[in-house]
C-alpha cells in the first residue's frame, strides 16, 4: 500500500490519517460520557458536578504531554519530509523520556496541592470531597496519562497511524469496562471513575511501549526506545519546546477558561453545573471529532511543507476544513432534534432534563465552527509557526471567552454564560479564516 504521506488522492489521504484519529477521539469522548453516565446512576448532582469540575485539571495534565507529543510530532513530520530519519528517531526518543519525567513531577505536585486545586476548580462544600477523590486518582495516574497522550501524536508523525489509534481505543475501552465495575458494581463513585481513567491510560501506555520495542527489533529507525538513543541537542530541544509549549498552552488556557465558566455556572447551584456538564459532554462530540480530524491531518501538512509541496498542502487544509464544517452541521441538526432524548439518558428529573436539552441547543450552534478553528490551529502548528497557533488560543480563551462569560452573565445571567461559546467561536472563526488566507498566500509565493 502507498505510504499515507505519498498518497496522491487528497480525499483518500485525509481520510487515511483523519479517520483513525477521529475514531480515537470518539472513543475518548465515549469514555468521558461513560464516566458521567455511570456517576449519574448515583442520582447525586454533587457527584456529577465533581466530574465536570475535574475535567479542566485532567486537560491540563494532558496539555503537559502536548509539549512533547504535539511539539515532537510537528518537528518529526517536517524532518521526515526532509528525509532526515535518524534525527526524527532521536526526537521521538527524547520526547518519550521527557514525558515520563514530567509525569512523575506532576504526580508529586498534584498530591501535595490536592485540596487547593479542588477549590480553584470551583468545588463547593457539597462536592469538594467528591472532587478531591477524583483528583487523587487522576494525579496517581499522571505519568501514564501523559505518556499515552504523547505516544498518540508521536506514532502518527512516524506513520504508525493504526498502532496509535489502537492504543487510544484500547485504553478507552478498558476505562469504560472498569467504570462499570468500579461505579455500578462496587459503588466507588467519583474515585472509581478516576481510577478507571488512570488504569485505562496505564494499559494504553504498556501497549505503546510494546509496539516501540517490536518496531525497534524490526530495525525501524523512527521509534528507538533504548536509553542509549537519548541524545538531545540544543536545536532539537528548542524546536520541540518552541512548538510544544504554545501547543500545551492551548489546552491550559482552555482549561482556565472552563474553570472560570464552571465558577460562574456554580453561582446557580450544583444542578446547573450538572446540567451544563452533561450538555457539554454531548457537545464535545463535534468538537473532538474536529480535533481528531485536524490533528490526524497535521503530520501530513507538515510533511508536505517539509517536502516543499505547497499546493498539495493548501488543498489538504481546504478540504479538511470543509469536511469539518459539514460534520458539525449534521451534528447540530441531530442535537436540536434529539436533545431531550439524549439528556434523559443521564437524568431522571424532568426539570434537569429540560434544562440540559436547552443548554445543548445553545452550545451546538457552534458545532460547525471548530472545523475551521481547529484546522487553522493545526496548520500553524504543523508549519512550526507556534506564535500564530498560540494567538488563536489566546484570542479564544483569554481575549474573547472569559470577558464574554462575564459580560453575558451580567446581561442575561445563566443563559448568557451558556451562550458565550457560540458567540466567541463565531467571532474566532472569521479571524482564523483571515489569518489562514494571509499566511497561505505568503507561503505559496
């Protein structure tokens, strides 16, 4: 079979790299929804709220992996486009060992500051105990959470797309099975949900390490795992971190904005937080599918850029945006039609079901827009233009979103807080299109 990086049919190339990544993100979403579903069986809004409040902290842990996962992926794809395989392999090795060390540091610091982090997340006296239970087990699994998330990006960048997806899906399936055992059978509540999450990432990490060992034994120079290959140089470290830190800040700033949002929704009680948490998890379907599509395509974009195939690169970005917009539009229609039915899968109280379905109808109005925003961000990351990808994130989460939440809350209370997402993403989509058009003209000329 033709290498995915050499595939001439653009739609086929996009699907070959995009569909596995979308499948991985979809299973990630399913396990997130499974966490909420099994916790919702307790019929305790405080527990559901705790899972919602902890989500930004989990994203921050994952974002640290992005420094070396996404940063390394961008550098590796461009090196392969320039046919520098040995340098690409050394970069993979450096990223793996650095992620492991960062995970251990996060574990220690997270457990040391557990209570303050729960309070910062927006926990109140009703749910702080559940929030701390969840965070404790998440921090215990931090090294594996980082490694598993970083491996996905690194594997995609060296063409091991199927293996990268299998590891992600494997971890998520194990997580869902353990969710049922720990929550529904053993009754461990939020602690069980977090423990299931961490153990799922442990299994995914073991799978990826076994894959690397097997590939190394086959003589694949792109995935060396032996410590003897750990030989970073200043240029490598600078390039990986230069792309990775802005990439990580994307998730960190998103988490900060979500923490601010959760605190504002928390003003209206645990029921409002629980309703929003479920609506947001459902609305994550188009968002994560768009993330998967754009992240899957990013190494292909970087490879074309490194190989000086500028027209092919521009066409890939254009088609990927169109696919993302179409996918989001279809899901918007489904959420508007079946929002109440979906909310009833998690809740029994009729008032909460109505409120959740209403929140979902507002949130899903922006579902087509991540197709533009995420692809534009991935485009800049793939080309090594970290500042521009960071600019998009700062605009969304600091310049537009947080002030938007504050202002809309002032005028329209809870409805305004929920409406902040579609308002901000509509504005940002226009900005992204203008940034991309300006950049692609300069690249191709």
